[in-house]
């Protein structure tokens, strides 16, 4: 199995440092997928419910594209570097974000749900909550993820961190496995991959295992991504993800 990491950021580190870390981990295909909320125009006009409070803002798509020239075709790199984005999905700004992203073509588009429909950050409000409320949050979150998979607002191939809500609530609803299976079936039908995310493996390894089970049952593809924001996190937990791929005989992108 070739070593792949399809989810990485450059808002807090230089692209050269991230690529050097990937090379050190013998990664063969490496995707840089900056948040669409780190671009000046959508950051101003969209009002994202979840953003990084610090880190580089790219004023234009060209400024971002120029970063990749620093790591392009360097002799002996031995690695494909994909130019990508992590694109937030929310019904309230679906069209606006789509118009921004679709100005250009991309090697790798991830789609993420970072906020509820009313704009609340899914990672906020963590801590002890009423289990009934926690269950409702999971149902809301997975409903938005199903909507994202059904949407063609951008031509994305991966739904990233499908169980990220675990950072906002530790309780899960009794029917979680059915909800994950439903998500995986939609992904399979839509020919989109669900991500085995390095950050989620740190935070909720049991849930990522349940996600892999659902992917296996539905026959949907998976994508491997560390979600690194710093060089030290490049390829984070990807050995664990590769073990899940082998355990469940999953198809990767
Ligand atoms: Zn994300
Ligand atoms: Zn990310």
C-alpha cells in the first residue's frame, strides 16, 4: 500500500516544511488542502461559524497557487503534491462558497461540516450536556453530512472527518452505527470517499473504527488524511488508518 496523506494545511507552517515532513515519512502522494475560510474574500463575505483565530490568510487564489511553485518538480522529491482545498459545507452559504472554489480546477477537494445549520461551531459547547441534546447534535451533524454528500456545490471527492463532532460531545446516540452506515451508503452511491482522519483517530479511535466498519459494509471508498497543521503532525496516525484499510479490506483513493 503506497503511503498517502490527503489532508494538510499551510496556514501555520511553510509549505516547504510540510512537504519535507511528508518526504521524511516516505509519503508518495501528498495533498495540501487549505480551509476555504483562510481566503480573504470568502472570509470577509461568508461569515463562517468556525474559523481559525490565527494563521495565514491568502488574499487571492493566485497567492495560494504560487505556494506550490516552491515544491513543484524538485529533483528527487519523489512525491506527487496535490493542489487542494478543504471546503466548508453549510446550506446557508453553499452557493457562495461553491462560486469561489469553482473559479478554478483542483487536484483534491475535501468537503467538511464544521458548523450546524444555524452557524454554531460543532466543536463549541463541549463538556457535559444532556444526553438527549447530545444525541440531537449527532443526528443534526450526520444529516448535514448526508446533505453535503448529495450536493454538487463543488466537485469534491472526500467527506473529511465524518466523526469530528466527537470533539464537541462525548455521548453518541444508540443508532450511531445505522447513521454511519447510511452515510457510507450515500458515499458509495455518490462515488465519494469518507475520510479516516488522523486527528479523529487521536480523539475518538473507537468511532473511527466504527466508521471503517460502516465503509466496509457499504462498500464505499476511504481517504487517508492526517489533518496536519504542523510538520510534526504530517502522516499522523496514518499507520493506524492503513491498518484499518487492511483489516476491513477497504478501497482507498
Ligand atoms: Zn476540518
Ligand atoms: Zn483540516
